[in-house]
C-alpha cells in the first residue's frame, strides 16, 4: 500500500510519517500493493486529527479520529479501519469483481464475522418539494438527525443531516 501524507497546521515530520506508515502498514495484508491511501493530519487548537481515505473499486473506506496526541489518533484510526475492512469483506457479493483492490489472502481468509443486517421497521411518507433550508427546519421540528426531501430547485431526492458542531450537510445523489 502506498501513502500520501499531508498536514494542515502541522509539519509532517519523519517521526509522524514513520508512525503512520508503521501503524497503517499493518493493513497491507488487506490490500493489493498498488492501493493508494490518503492520510491527512491536522491540528486545530489542541485537537490532533487524522483522516484516512482508501478508494476501493467504486467505494471509499474512510475513518477519522481525534485526540490530544497525534500518535494516539493514529492508533485509534488504525483500529477503526481494520474493523471496517473486516465488516466490508463479509459484505462482498462478487469477490472476483472486487479482487483487484484486495489481497488474495484477505479474501480467502475464513474467519467470518456475522454481520447480518436486519431491517426492523419500514416507513413510507409523501415527499413535499422544498428547499434545503426548509428541510433543515423540518428536520429540527421532528427532532431527527437527517431528513429526506424533494429538492424544489433540482427536482431530485436529497438528504439534509446534522453534522458534529451543529452545522448541516446536504447529500445530492449523482446518477
């Protein structure tokens, strides 16, 4: 696996680079050698944050972690990624289609974790055309963390969601 490591408000020292490559290098067994991982280290006030993004055959495996120590953040993000990869492996439907992104040893590993997904409730509702701001207000009124609506401007189904820190996000699907 190859790493692209960048820093925001932090100098990426050789020690940090080595820590990232050693810790995340443990994930090499999951990926083909040509896989590219993008690592972004950032510092804001006293929060040391690491974001890791690994593109895998039409999907993104992504994790981020924050703490007061960058080395602790690196350890935590590695654990999260490993957990995600084991979950993702069990969800692969067509192993041949996804094989170029993963190592053969990882795909053929037999310790499956039972991650059966059970949908316990189905809800149907009429979608009313509205703008994203109105959808955010409606979401707040309902006390939800996300809201699905028909965007009056684009005439497409969109989702607004509440982000950490109280701001909002908008998801617009591309077809």
